[in-house]
C-alpha cells in the first residue's frame, strides 16, 4: 500500500482549489491510494529504459516569428463571467491565502 | 508561532563580522520577439487591454501551443553569451498553480532539462577587478498576465475588493537566468549583485534580444539571500526578494536583507523561508504571498510540445554571430579612439557610445563624432528634456555635417545651424543647407567680385592696404562677410583682399 493520507488529499484539494468534505477525504484517500498502488508498477521497469513523455517521433517543431490575428476583444471577453474596462474581472485574490 | 523579530538592520560590515552572505540571483528577461512564445499574438508593450490574446494564451480548452523559433534562437544566443553549454535534447514542463494571472492554471516552463546550462559571466566591478558569477541554467518560459487591483486604499493587492486581468502579457517569451550560489563576496555582496545584473543587462542589450527595461518590467530580478555563520559551510534559510525594479534597488535589497537576517539571527530568532516584496520608497522588504513549496508545483513533461534538439551547425552559426561583450568593446573603442578614462566614462554615462560608434561607422573621424554628441547635441537634448538617443537626428546625418565641415562647405558655426535645422525637422543636412542657404560661399569669382565691390566702396581703406597697412584689410573682410551673410570663409577673404591690393 502506498499510504495516501487524509492530510495528503486535503493538501492536494487545496492546491487544486477544490472544496472537499470530511467524508470525501476518506473516500478519496482510499481511492487515490489504490490508484497510486496500481501505478507504482512502473517502479518495476528496469533502470535502462529511458523515461518517455512523448511518443510522437518529432523534434524541433518551430513556428516562424510572424504575427497572426488575435481575437477581437469582445470575443475574448465573451466567455468571462464578469468583465470591466476591457479586462477580466475576478474575485479578490489574496483572501483565501492569508 | 512566535513572531519574527524585526530588528533594525545591521550594516553589511557588522553583518560580515558574524556571517558570510550567500546570494542567488534569478533574472527574468522578456524577449523582444514579434510574437508570443506559443502563439502568433503580437508581443507588444502598452497595447489596449486584452487585444493581443487568442485561445492559446487565454488557455481556452482544446488550444495547442506552437513554439516560436525566434525565441529558441534568442535563448541559445543568451546561453552562448553566458558561456553556457547547449543541451542536446531539452523539453518543456508544466508548472501547476492556480492564480488568475495564469488562465491555463499552469505555466509552460522548463524543468529538468533547460536549454542552456553551466555557464559563467565575468562581471566588471567598480575597482576594475572582475568577479566570476557562475550560471546554473537559463530556461524558456512564458510570462503571465497583468492584474489591476481595484478597491482598498492603496491599489495594492491587500485590501482590494476584486482584480481586473489583462492577458496581453500572458505568453510573452521569457528567459529565466539563474546563478549558482554566489559565495565569498562578503561586504561586497550588494555591489556584486548590482554589478552582475548590470553586466547581464549590457550583454543582453548587446545581443539585441530584449529591451532590458527594468522600469517597464522587461527585465526583473529576484534576489535570494541567506547568511551562514562565519566558519561554517551550511547555507542558512533564504528569502527571495521580488519587485526589485532598478539596478540600484538590487544593491539596496541585498543590503537590507543581509542586515535584516543578521538582526533576526543574532537575537536568537529564525529566518522564515518566504518571498518578500521590495519597497523602492523605504528601501525595505516585507513578506509577500506565501508560495507553494517546490513539490506543490507538480511539474510534469508538457505533452503538447515535442522536444528540442538544436543541431550543432545551428548552435555554431549562432556562436559565430555573437557580438563583442560590451566592456570588451568599450576597451577596444577607448584604444581606437584614443580616449582618456574620463572621456570614455562621459560617453558611456551620456549613453552616447553607440551613437558615436555609428557616426564613426558612417565615415566621421572619432574626435569630431564624439565632440558633436557630448557637447552640442547633448546640450540640445538637455534643453529639450529628452534622451540623447531620442534626438531627431541620426548618426548618419551627424556624419554628413562633419563631412561638410571637413570639405569646407560649412564652418563650425554654420554646421550648428544645419544641425538645428535637422532637429527642427527641415530634412537631411543637404536639404537644410539648400533650404536655409547656409553653404560657405566658396565660389572664387563671386568672392572676388564681392571683395572688389567692398574695395571700391571704401577707396581710402584700399589705399592704406596698398601702402602696406595690411591690418586695414579687416574692415574690407568685415564688409565682405556682411555682404555674404557670414557664409564666406573669412581667412580666404583676407587672402583675396591682399591679393587684389597688390
């Protein structure tokens, strides 16, 4: 067993800005523990196998430094829950962290 | 939790009686590419909010990043200029955190395999010696959006009711240059920090990869400072000071943190590892937002960007195209132009070195080029309240004026009028000469006619000259200069007067 605790889940939930109930802490720690356990099988792979993050055999895919049209501002802001003075409006930032 | 004791800062000399300072400097540089790092939106400072944005830099679902080749090239050139090695295979990673200035909720950066690493910069210090600062790495990443905090009393983040976000800067190419710990500088640590950032700025400016304007945020320095008790070699707890927006502030921030750390440590307290915010006004630092610890960023390889494998040919061609280092160039120019230390310093302080060099390249002798820029043009810039580089005259135009003086078309006095004309927007020097009728009258027959006319008008004077009283010629010369509105060469007129009276 990999030992994912309720505290680990609470910490992850805070990083992901998710509100998690007490009951969910139990459920998720059990479930995540099982997932980590399963995934830990990759630890059995011999060291001489290089880590793989990309399976497409491509390198150096570069774009020329030429400007392309941006979105009209109205379109950019259209999906925002709130906008003001051409900017995205978001709730106060620091409250939760202080 | 016990309160952190904030004693009055100690001086660096007092600090160094007990401790050795350790610094790590992280400099972020915005590249001046035409477009952003991962999309074709314009990379421009000062545009209307949210006008240079697209699905990629707004982090909209389904959008995919496409890497800017020019930004990669700049990153490699920066690395080479800092004596770094270029990694044969490097890639991008996602740095995960939630903050409104980062709409994807992750920043694309480089983690384990930065594009360039293991370099150094030999930094010139004030006393003429150099200090080698070792570079750990420089990596590519993207800048974040800009927040405007609304409400509260100060417009700062504390006490704000809400924030407004402009994502024009989101995705602008950034290079982060990270030093290895700088150890052993002692009381000179603040000076070394400033000298390093200054030298780095000069190198980057020479490369032409960034505007390097600390006041506009295109170059930003985070200063990590810690103290270790003298005679030990284990680093103390460090703080990271942000918002250091000028070269002078780099020095002040390091000095303040050294003193603050010593105050806390000597009174038996402990330094908390934290981000601090530098205040330009007071020269002090205060705690910033608590940062995620490193593991909390949950870095993982960016699946949407294939790895980079810069070819040796590409790297070598970029290396071959590197410019001279600024201080080496200054030393060369000093020899070539025969400048004293003071003259060189005046040129550099006046921001005139490039202007004079360009004027010399345009054909003017160094002495004449230098004299125009540091005296007459400097005065005009001063009067107009603009920087020398902002004057409405080009080095090529100055070189043309110098050439006209050398070939006798203009006297120095007329040359200044031509320069005035160029500054006033009357066109090229030759157009000003024609437009204002400023050319020296060098047409011998016209001059001779003017001399004869003046002699005829003053027969008594003419007789005196003919009798050998050559001093009397002055009156005739004066009359001729008046008739030609000052545009004749007085020495030549004098000769002609004497010739005609022989």
